[in-house]
C-alpha cells in the first residue's frame, strides 16, 4: 500500500514538473467583442501537407495531433467548424528552431496567405524556443488577428516532444488563456 501511495505521489510530482516546463503566453486584441464569433475554419496551411518556411517543423503526424487538439478545444468552447464563411480563421505552427518575432511580422511570407495576414495593434517582441507552438485566430471579415497564444518548452532530450499527451497539455494550457465561448453555455 505504501508503495502504491509513493508511486502515485511520484507520478503526480512528475506531472507537475512537466507542466511547469511549458511556458504560456497569450494576447487578445483590445476592444474585441468575442460574442460575435460563432464559427471557425482552418487556415490554408493547416490543410496543406508541408509548411514552407525556415523555422517550421514539417511533420504530418504532429500536425494532425495539434490540429485535433486545437479543434477539440475550439469545439469544446462552443465554436462550430465550417468551411463556408467562418467568423474566425484558425492557424497554428510549431517552430523547429528558436525564433524572435514581433507579433506576426517576422513569421515569414509563407505563414499566412495574403488574405490572412494581420497583426495586433501594439506589436511586441516574442522570443520562441525551438519546439514552440503558436495558435492564431483571425477575424475573417477584417483580416485582423484577434487572439494568439504560444507554448514553449515542448522539447525533451530527443528534440520536439511529439507525444499526444504533451501536445494536448500544451494546447490546453494555451486555451486556458482563451476565456471566450462561441455559444451561451
């Protein structure tokens, strides 16, 4: 019995340690009324097989896991996926190399399609470690980024931690900073 309690305590401690290794940042555009957003669609790069650009991790299985976790988080907050006239366009990327970005201007020309480019009102410099995940939400009508969140620290001794649990944890931690719903729950 003591061994089971000790093992449970050890697992809990390891879980807390892993959660503490992930650092989260999120930013919302000022004066945005999120109650007008009910639907979302994926940005074009989410549906493409490879991510062009120097800093992005190209791994189709990883991309599918992140997409599943982000979609689950959006659906769980009452947003409805639709390909036709969505309110929000959702994009994400995993950075393969460290990067320093000033909001969205330094993602590279391939991060968004021309119709999706946008930035927050007050640019700020964000330093991303290798293995960082960034999630963006863009108002489809205005083309403005209305919210973004990042998670850094998704690496282990073998590089980027591709485990489904780590990805879900990171996405959940990011969405803990997203305090809006697409329904009236």
